[in-house]
C-alpha cells in the first residue's frame, strides 16, 4: 500500500507547475520507498510464512481429531423375534419331559438353522425305512447351488467339476458347518423337490404336537427380497415345540449325536469344518462333569439377523440327560451364556 501511494502522488503531481520544484523531492521519496521496500517485503514474507506455518500446524490437529473420533456403535437389533436376553428359554429332563425352567417358552420365534434338526430327523427316518442309505450319493440341483453361506459346495476345488456327496457326509456338513446347500440337496434327494420335503416337515411337526411351528424351507434362511429363494416367509417355532422335536430325536435317533458332538470334521475333499456350538467347543463355555467328561454333545445352533441367535442344547451327567432351548437372543454371547447357565442348573437338578 505504501509503494502504491507514492506512485499515485507522483502521477498526480507530475503535471502540476512548477514541475521541477518537486522533481528532487519526488525522486527522494522514490529512493526512500525503494530502500524500505526490501524490509517491508521481508516482513510480509515472514508474516505470510508464519500464517502458513500456523495453518500447517493446525491442520494435523483437525485431521487427528477427525481420525480419532469414535465411530458410533450400532446396538443389537431388538424386535419381537430378537430380544435381550432372548425371546424364550426352556430347560427340561430329556427322559421324562419334566420342565425345569421356562421363560417365554411358548413365544413365537424364528429358529434359523435350528430348522435343520427337523431336516436331519426326516433323513434319518428315511434311512431307517430303507428309502436310501448313508452311502447313497447326493448331487446338487440348481436350488442347492443358489444357497448362501454357510455352504460346503458341490464342486471339486481342483477340477472345478460338479461333485456329489454321500448322505453321511451331508449330515456332518448339516450339523457341524450348518451347510444350507446340504439341507436343500438332502431335501430334494429325499422327496424329489424341496417343496414336497417342506410339506413332509410340516406334517411331521404336526404329528409331534408342534402346534406353533411352520416350516417354509429346510435350512432356516430368511425370505429373499431379490427373489433368490422361492419361499415367502420365515420359519417359526417355540421352545416347547423344539423340546418335543429334540426328545423325539434323542429317543428314536440318538445316532444324530454322532454328528452333533463333533467339534471339527474333515470333509472327503480336505475341507475342515468347525462346529458352531460354542458351549460345546469353546473352553470358556464348556461344561465339565465331576468325572472329567464334557457334558454337552449337541444339538444345533442358528442365527439370522431378523431372528437373533438360537440353540437347542443337550448334555448329560451321570447318565441323566437335559435339553435346553434358547431362541431369539440379541447376540450369540447372550445365547451361549444363558444356555450354559441353564444347562449347568438343569444337570444339577436331575
């Protein structure tokens, strides 16, 4: 601004007589301006540099604050079918059916993969009736190949060609990995179509007195908005109904425990599958009897976002067996904690 005012004065006065009178003075001022200019420029540069330095120092603080700001944690979804601690819970004596504990045991829940217990029961009944054998080979139809995880896959990993699995292998996959494609493949092998098998599931549920249970598919997956699956609704059940199913399995087909009691199992193609039953598999949840044996040996877990975490658990102590059902927990940890505590109490009271 100082240099600009000097030149403005000069332009204003250069045509004003007497011009020569001011010439020396103007030249003097110009010299003074030139002499001061480096000092002013240095000051301006230092001021600008200091300002930029402050900005550079401040910028990391803003970035750090943004980086370290805690992200909001989404709370577990709570609804009619997914609650804290659960929708319903039940503990019974497996032999007599005597109720040891009940809380919301008649409430409608969405069982998710607990559904596969009915699928397994019908397969075991078919094998016992001679309709097919454990070593019968089962291919995958188009519907089985459309299933979402968990799956085992019906393709050789090396040759990329379709493969078939034995009924025995598929039962391991069904109970340990909770393979959704295995459930559909077994259903189609057993009844010709998945729809016919589901009709058998509902007829069998009715015969067991499972009055509040309705099945729409053999694996427990939810209906798909993109029309990936043909079913229109969620499977539904209650703790009381699942207790009836579990007792039927343990009484007439205890061989299912051969599959549900395995913590891991190696598939014929080398896949190592891991059981989802944390109360049986994880050290922090295990129940160990006084004689050193592990109490829990089955049966099945389940989870879908719209239905929470569920489990049908069985265990024994000194020859006495209990069944515990927890349906619709808001989280797997809530499910496992409550199921374990109920099983400990149930085994102690038998």
